[in-house]
C-alpha cells in the first residue's frame, strides 16, 4: 500500500523511532577494515537483504496522467527545458540549479536558493518516478505536476504562465509542436500574467479571456510533462552493497568480500537493532511515506506542519490526476481519490528520503537541520525524548495532543555501533573513489 502516513503507527512504536533519514558521518569511523568474508545470515535476514538490492527495483510505474512520458521526443525536450534558465524571472535559475547532476540532482544547501531563499532542502529527483507524492510534504501527486510548482513559486523560478508559454514559443517551438501539436496564439497576451504571481500578474491573468487562459495553462502543463519524461529516465547506479546483496543470495563466498567487516556489521544493524529498515526499505531505501520523527523545526516560532498542511492543496490542484490537464481517467487516480487527510500523524510529517548516495548529500533533513550524518544518528539514538519537543510545537500549532508522536522507543547503539552504521551508509555510494559531490545517477537512454 503506497498511500500514507497513518501506516507508520501500524508498524509499532519501535519502528516509528527511525522513520526518517539515517545517514551518518564518515570522519570518525577510524581506519578501514578488511573485507568481511563469509557472514552467516538467517533465511529471514536474507529475504530482507534481497529486498534492498537495486536489481529488485521494478520498472518505473507508468503515470496515466502523462501520455507522452515514454516518448523519446518528450525526454529530449524535457532535458532541454530542465536546463533552461530562461524559465526564471532573473534568467539565472533552471531546474538544474537546485537539482544539479553533479551533486546527485540536489544542491547541497540547507535550504534551496532560487531567485530568493527557500525554506526547505531540494530533494534529489533520481528515482522520483517511483513516488506517489512529491516534495517533502507530498503536495503534488505526479512528477509533471511537481515540475510546475517551482516555476510559479516566488522564491524559486519566480516566473509566470504567460512568460513560460512565450519562452517555449520563442526557443522550443519546434520540439514542443512535434510532440503536442501547434502552439496556441500568444499575440495580445500580457507579458507577465499568472494565477500565482504578484497582484499585478494575477489581475492581468484574470483579464485574459478564459479560453486563452486555458490554452496558456495547457502549454504550462505540457512543459511539466516533458520535464517529467526526462526526470523519469534518471536511475541510480549499482553500489558495492548491491554486489554484496546479490552475492549473498547466490551463496557466492568470494563476491561477499565486496563489503568490509565494519560495513557488514553496519548492515546487520540497519536491518535489525537500529530499525532503519522499518522506513528505509526497498531498493530505493525509502517507504515513500510521511513521518514525524521529532526533527527540530528550523523556526521554532513557526514550525513547519509538513504533510498536514497540504492535503487540501493536493485535492484542489488544477494539475492533479483528476484535473483538466491530466491524461488519466478518473478511475486511474486511486491514490488521490483515497488520500488520507485526517490522520493526526500527518502533523510535522515529512517524506522518508531515499538513502542511496546519502553520504555525499550533507546537510540533512527537510531543512538542513543537521550538518553531519553523525548528528542525524544521535538524534535517533536520543528518541523518544527528541521527538517530544517538536511534537508539542506542531500539535500546539494544530491544537491537538502531542501524545501520538511520543509513541517512540529509543534506539540503543554503542559508539562502536554508530561507527559501523556510518561505515555501512558509505557503501550506499555508487563509486567509493568519487568525491561526495559527484553524482551517483545515470541517465537511461
């Protein structure tokens, strides 16, 4: 079941204690150890290990709301749109600015910088096609709809719909029309108009005849669909961990030496005592769900409510699966139709990030609250006490009880075990010889 945050409480309080990113720091890990050799795993453990292998990742699911996503022409157009800074108010911000291919398609900043300063980190987009809900709070229900959000956001691209349509007409007309048909007439439209911009832009948008507004919005939606087609080609590269996991399944003793002894000890902690796999599961090491794990708010006076603040926005979004620009039939939009929206666990809940390549992506959490991976781990070792403070803040904001989020069991790890977990998480990088800023993804052609 992909649908939602209430599932975390069904896992039990112990599992809930570790439902967000569990990366850790490399610096204190000490001298590297020798290869582990053959390690005994129980049948149950082998089944869990097999489920983590990248080779077990199914194909990216088709999005019925985006009819062009598999077309090579859409992928190529999307690649060019993704890298075009003309889709911004200052002509300097592209999708690649915050989703830099050289940095695992994120930017390495505590909060992202577009034409202004944001309030959350940029999430890596590799593997995002496997997600039902996009952004840290899940406020979009498709990858193409997600691609549209930053374009109209005042601190990200800061542009508007007529500007986007005009850039497409001037610079991408041939590729657009080959895919979507003739561009609509744009003559006589105001240069800056859209439903999300300044008061002047909104007034100019309202003054446009409804049919022409729909034409512009359709061009806008198609821009998102092309970008999503490109983004869905981005894939993680295999790691030493994947080689080890497959060797365990084959019973190949020699190949099991791909991990060091400390990394294997860390792997055992990851699927066992440290409980990380409760939320960081599957080949992408994420359950794609939303959890409040007591991460302190960036602004204590105005705590970020996360998922709880956006479920109504998802339902009312004109670019959602049920909206007028979707290519899906209503019955194909089951996640949106049955979306959970009234669970107290949504307060302060954020999406579980995938951990592949995590050692190269500091700082951590949804707003860069922790500068090192060791700080992240120690936050969870301190649970449930660390959870209560943020839970009280978020529930005070929502006028609800904080008791639900205090249902967490502490994770007890020794210093040596923290070090081993650090070592293991570094085995999640695709190239152990690369620097942390080198991307761990490749493009499927």
